[in-house]
């Protein structure tokens, strides 16, 4: 409260209001946050600190400009890929832990498609390799993430060239709707099969995978 008062005194009113709302929200959600924190193990907390370090310490200090032949190597963009892979893993871990697999798959597929369908596909393909019982969950996430691309393309066209929207929309929406129908059929068939253990909750920040993706 004292810090918020200082911000107002220095005429940083917008920041003070935003922080006050966030603080109120955190206090209101305290029971839920306590429940989540109690389910985090020591490796989970370590992986969270790793993700915080790569995203909030290393990324901001990297130069956002090109180096090397044709200025092709941008340290900021390269490390952003590392943050992206690590972030997709953490988002999946938290969503499944809080929401559960059924709701989590739809949410992760949609959000993963908005961020990067490539990163999402790689992350959950590796999940299946490590835990074959997560096939139905991971396949749903990957399918939905790639279907969101159709909607992203319509959105990009609407911003950059509105005249193309009417031409693109029928094709993109046909692909999107067809894909959604396939996902529903796939989930219906998967539900009839003997239940497996589902997605295995484990250390979500695979730094080795993230670093390899960044190097590529």
C-alpha cells in the first residue's frame, strides 16, 4: 500500500491502479493459489525458477538485432524460441494440474495455436514418446493448435489486407470446421478405448529440449 502511494505521488497513476487490481486479485484467489502451491514439488519449483531465469533475466538483456551473414542471427529471437518451448511445457503442466485433461486439452490446443503451433506440436509429440498413455490428450492438443492457424490467417489478413478476407474466409473456415469435426470424432473413439494413465505430470521445463529447439 505504501509503494502504491509512492507511485501515485510520482504521478505513475496508471501503474498504481494496475498493481492495485492485481494485488486485489491475488488476495481474492489466495485459497486457489495455496492449493496449487501445495501440489508443487521441489523439482516443480526448480523448473519454475529456471523458466523465470530464461524469460525474465536472460531474454531482456539480449540484443534484438541481427549478426553474422545477412544479419540472420538475432540473439533475442533465438532465445525467444527457448522461452517459447519452456513456456508451452509449463502452460500444459499448470493447465492439466488445475483444470484436468479434458478441459485442459482444448484450452492448451487453442492457446498453443495462438502462440506457436510448431512449438506446441514438438512439445506434445515428445510427451507421447515419454508417456505413450498420453496419446489421446497430446494428439488433441496438437490437432487443435494447428487448426487455430486457420483462424490466425484470417485475422492476419483482416489487419494487413481486408480485401482478401472474403476470399480467404470460406477456404479457411471450411478447413477449420472439418478439422474440428475430426477432433470430435477422434475424441469420441478414444473415449471408448480402455483408459490409460493420461498425461503424466512431471517436471515441465525441459531445458535441453528448449535449447535444442533454439539452436535449430
